[in-house]
């Protein structure tokens, strides 16, 4: 058994396999997941696990150089928007329309589905390097 970090074997493998600029998505319970993209479904019930819990756990194991969020998040989910900005002040932030974000998920290595039940609680994380 692992001593530290992500215990979920699917997430652990995805993170280990990421190369520079590869992307994963952390999604709320309602984000459509494109055919052909690996789905890692963590949802147990509405709200569990939360977007914040999953993003925080992933960030402990992943070098994140860029994050993509929907423009609509700031207006429609201020709590998540503030969490993102407070937690990742040094990460390059790209804002796109929600429709564009959904299109971008087609290029992701995986979509990790949370139980989050608030609007626009989705982000794309782009891998950086440790050197």
C-alpha cells in the first residue's frame, strides 16, 4: 500500500503518465464527458467528494503550470472561483467560455468526475515539469 499521495490507482497512474503540457479535467457531476476520454468517476452522491477536495488532492501530487476555467465561474460560482484564485495564485490561469471548455475536454488524458453539484465547478489542469 502507498504511504503518501493519491490512493486511487487510476488517478495515480494517470498522474504518473502525464508529460509536459498533458491535460486532465476535474469535473462537477454534470459535465459531459466526451466519448473516448478516460472517465474516472469518484462521485458517491451529490456533493461528495467535492470539487475542492479533489482539486486539492490532485494539486499535492501534480505539477500544474496552467489551469483553464470557464468565464461563467466568476459570476455563477463565486465560492469556487475564489477558491481557485486563492489556492493557485502562481498558476497561469486561462479563462474560456463554458462551451469552449467542454470542447477542450476532448483532448484531455482523463476526466475525473466529482460529486460536486454547483455550476461551473470544472477545470482543466495542464501538467508542468519538476525541473
